[in-house]
């Protein structure tokens, strides 16, 4: 047997192989650009030297309290500097960061504290009542640190043993943290929404966080002059990993405690924001902002749109306001966005509606994602790339989660056949771009025909008097299911159910049109996804 010379006496060693981790980004930024502006929050301005020193002090203080390898540190807080610091300090000591959704109830957060075996809990004062309730429901007894953010002046008690700044002061700014022994080591724990049963704990590793953070920079075309506005919750997939991305280029984080149209426009104008991201809900804030809330954009602002497929009409309206929409797609299990509608210059010449329609497609894999596919989930065969045949969207690569914490059955099901099964249904276009058509559970089957709720919603969003729309199945004795539309109207509009149905019949095959229309505000998750399970319940009770 011939020996391969490239595998002989060329082993890995400390000089030529180190574990990938986003912690190294911050160290480099602080050493190379110590005086560059890192964090903006209200009147706070911190450069990279101070940002790095504060993270090391926090890591040191946690280490002194016995937190270390494999321990979970939970946090309940909005987009404030302490959240950014925890994203670095916790992994610096081999611990795992668990950011909690601030819109969940105490019972669910209590479940998460127990399931993740939290050893420490940081709680912003605004959410002290939520933290207190969660602790009362949980069996674990983590030590609690209060965060008293200077930008918050509302009610809320301190429930912990110390305030964040006092706890930080106990640490050493020169704390000698270390890289993980293995890049497969867990860096964070993110719980899925848990719309049915208990939420699942998605585990990220250092390697994936490093790669997705890099992927964001490449995909967004970010540079050292980039200024990122925090409109995506940092508790959602670790802020789509932008918490770590900005350190790659020593860019500036602009924290935003409250996401409103007025706050967004003010931050863009004041700080020269170049990039931001968010769900269609945030897009809706911007499109429907009043003249008093709006401020002229200093330049085109790149907007990463994800969390739910944005209707083409919404993209068109946002771009008319001066934003450049970059459509991305992913899941908690893929560290946030891992697919992008990679743009072609020739598409700029398309008529405005056609251009928005092309931009509404989800697209192709990030450079750091090895594979995306649309497959038959039963046979695992790829569907034809004809833009029509439906299949399940699947992922494969280094930015796919380790698995679900303490849930081997769910992990095995998710990874069946060597691909991560997203649960999203889509088609594959001849140019290799994928386009979502629905969640598998959201397809409406009426008289044996499949109806995409997204297709119906896209038509509804084009109506000038409709701000938001969601379509779900309503049980029907004759057809099995029929489309039921839940709609939020523009202020002062006076559409009737009959008007909406007539409008849809002009633009859709009649069997796809809503048979029922309900005018209401849509229930949403904290990340802007419409809670269709609640709408299905309402439709079933009509």
C-alpha cells in the first residue's frame, strides 16, 4: 500500500491548527483598533479597548463565582451593551450563553432555566417581574445579577445579589481567557418558540458562530466604516450572530432598547447607520411611519430582511424609502440567516414590481454554508429545478446546529438522511435560487388542491389599504379546508369582507381566494413572525 506523502509527518500542532472562535475577533479589534468606536447607547460611547476590557472583567468576575466549562449563563434583557458583553465574556471561560426571549411568560422561562441548568441569571430591571416569576417556577437556583440600564427609567425592582456594574468591577481587565479546547464546544443555547409543547434548546458551537459571523460580513458587504443598528433582538439566534460579526471589521454597534419607527430614523440620522436587519414587522414600522417620525436618510441603508418571507409589495415600498433590501433566510438551527438572495446587476433593470418579485425569493447558500437543497422528505430525492415542484428546504454544513439539547429523538429526526430538515416548503428555480412557498403545516388543502398561504398573502399585501395580512386554513365541511384571511387595515380605510374577496378574485384562481376575512391586529412573536397557530385556533372557532 502506497503511503500518501501529504499525510505523512504533516500533523496538526499548536502552530498550525487552532480552534475557530469569534472571541478572537474582539481580541484583534481591541489590539489593532483600540480607539475605534465600538458601542453606542444613549450617552454611552465605548471604544474597542474599553469594550474588550469590560468583557474580560465580566469573564473574570464570572470565573471567580465558579462559572466555567459547560455551565449555562442565562440573561433576560433587551438590546443593551450588557448583552453584547455577555456574548463575549461567557464563552471566554468556556461557559454557554442562553439569551431569553423577553416576551415569553415566566413558566416557559422557568422551564428553560431548568432545562439548560442555568448557574447564573442576568436580568434587566424592566423585566425583573418576569425574572422573579421564572425563578419561582424553576427548580434551579442560579445566582442573579441585576442590570440597571441608564436608558431605562421605568418601574422594576432589583431582584439579584448585585448590580451589573458592581459585579463587573470585581473582575480583572487583564483576565487571561483562553480559546476553547475544541471548536465543536458549545458557545450558546437558543430556544425555539415552542408553539407546540415545550421549546427545544438549539445548541451552537464556536466554529459555526465564527463562520456565520464571517458570512454576515461578506454577504452584507460590510467594511470598517460600517455602523450596525440593533433592531434584531440579541436574544434571537444571538442577534443572527451580528453580535460577533462587528468585531471582525471593528465596526460600530448602535444599541436600541426600543424598536420604533421614530427611534430607528433618529438613530440612522444621528449615527450614520449603514446596516440594520429585522422581520417584515420592522419593515412595516418604517413604511408606515408618520412624517413626524421620519428623517431623511444620510445615505442608502442596507436592510437585512428575514424571519418571515417579506411580500414583494413590502420590499418595493421599503426601497422607495431609501433602503436597500437584502433578503436573507434561515432558522435558529442555522445560526440565523444562512441563505441570501444574491443580487445580479442586470436585475436592476427590471421593472420595479418585477424586481421586487425577484428579490422576494430566498436565494442561495451563504458562502459559509456548504449546501442547501429542496428535497422530497420521504425519498430524500432532489425536486426538479423547475420553479414549480414543491419540496422541503434542507441545509447541510458547518453553520447547522450541534443538535437539540437533551433531545436525541428530535435531533435524529431533524438530521435524517444527512440533511437538516427545515420544515419549510419551497421550490427550486432553474437559476438555482430557492423560494419558500409555506411552512409544511401552513399549506391549505382545499378540495384536494394545495394552496400556498404565502401566495395569497402576497396578493393581499399589494392592496394599498392593507398593512398586514396572514392566511390560514379554516375547516370546511365541503372542501376540507378553505383560506381564511386575517387583515390589518391602514388607518381610515373602510374595506369590507366582500371587497377583499372581490379583489383577490381579480388576482388569483378563485379556489385560492379567501372565503372568510377577519379584520384584526395580527398576533406576533418577539421576532416578528405571525403566530399562525393562534390564527388557526381562531379560524377553527369561527
